């Protein structure tokens, strides 16, 4: 087996597009930027490219580090690199920051050329379909007509799934990990509560807080705390924190007493310092809107996935109650109804929804084995 090592120092790139992009909402972006990173080497036939789609809080920095002093590698560094399941000795991997993001791609915090001010509330809502279309344009600019694979976890998996039906001829393999064909009412409810925390923050100013030199940190902090609870399993929270008291005794007040409270507040504070509130609203709304069956009179997922031509790897995790395994099995059934070639595994893990980000040996061996059959 090839030795596993870091991909090393990487650098982001920016692609600018002047061709207007008409969004599903009917709004038009006259021009936009996409920030992306690449790892590995594109072969002469341009046939070994893999697109990695990010989840709600992800970005283009999938793997590697930015300097020798960088202590925080890309968000999927355990998955992507030399000798890793997505082997950059074989594949040319692309990660990008989606439209509406807050890590360099055009979004609410970037400058609107028409006004010279941040877009703020004027940046339009975007959907998974819009992201896929902008990703296809990036592929065009790189001379990539067909991906060896498109992959992602959570919201990234939904994008990968939609690639298979929006551009079926351009995807040979599709890896859908810890995802769902659409959100349940409960998931939509979680997202709305998170958005309300931001929308009702006095510092939000209707989305134009940049002009007021404020930041809705309290709302974003609460939104992240709520989201983080849903990403973890009860077992993980119990084993990590239980009912442990920081001081060993009740203080009979409302300050932090339990270790789980301290952890959630830390996660909320850290996230609120680095993420944009408007982007959080856009990303959660894109999650809510995602539903491949929406425009099908039958409402059938099998009918919606009929255009897909790719082979599929679908993975779920036993303790993921946000996107439970039965949601992945819905995708598998619909694909089998259309006689697609599908590999499916339900992985035993106690990490909840976050399991798709973890360096689990069994999980990684499954991805590695599947990718070994992907020709370049």
C-alpha cells in the first residue's frame, strides 16, 4: 500500500466569470468569482478530475496547509492526499467555495460592482442547482468536460447527487455521503430556528450589518450551537461530557456549569468569529429548498433520478440522526429502480452526522476500495 502523507502547502485560486448566471429564483448575477483549490495533476486526457462539494460551513480548503506553520489543514485532509482514499497521485481534485460563501467567492460580504459596497441583503438566494451550474462553468474554464467523480458529504452529497441528474453526461461516478434526497420537516424546523436567532439579532440590520459596522455575533453563535447539537450523537455527547460539572458542584446560576455547555459556547464563539451570518442564512435555505422531486408531477424520487448515468457509492452512518441511514436507502432504492450500479454501506459509528469528517478506518477503506475501480 502506498504511504499516506500530507499534500503539503497549497494556495487558493480565483476564477472570474463575466457571463451572467440566471439563478433558480429568477435573479441574475451579471458576474461573479469562485475561489478554488486543486490538488494533484490533471492528466493529458483531462479524465482524472474529481470535484469535492462542501457542506454548510465548508469551503474550498479541502486539504493541505497554507504554510509550514499552519496547524489547521483542510477540512477533509484525512480523505484527500497522496495515498489517501482520494489519492492525489492518481486524481486531480478540485475544491471550491460555493456562490454565496464567505471565503472569497462572490457572496453577501463581497463587493457589489454596481455599488462599490458589500452586497449584504441584495445578494440573491442560491440553490443547489445554481451551485452545480456555477461548478460546471468552473470545470469548463479548466477544460474538464467530464469528472471521474463528484463527491461530498451532507449538503455536499446533495450537490453530488444533483450533478448526476443536472449534468449526467459529465459524471462517471457519484459519491453521496451522509446525505438525504430532501430535508424532513424536523430538519427544516432546526434550520428555521437557527435563522431566527440571526434575523432577530439587533446587530443584523436586515442583512446590511456591514454598513453599520456591526456583526450579529449573538445570533450566529446561537445558530451554530443549535446546529452543532444536531451534528453529534447522544452517545458522543454522553461519553465526552456526560453530566460533568466544571467546578464539581452546582453553582445555582445561569453561567456555564456543565462541560457540555462550555463546549457548545466555545464552538459557537469560534464559528461566529470566522463565518458570515448572511452566508449561514443562504446555506441553510439552500438545504431547505433541495428536493429533486419538486418539479416532478409524480413526486417520485425514482422519476427524478432517471436521467442519472453515473455509478454510485452511497454511505451512511448508524448514529447520524440528522440524515439517518434510511434517507440514504431512499436514494439507493430510487437508483436501483432505474437499474443504476450502486454500492451502499451503512457504517457503524458513534460520531453522529459529523462521522463523514472523521478518520474512521472502515469508512476510509470503503472509499479507497471504491475509488480503486474508478478509471482515469
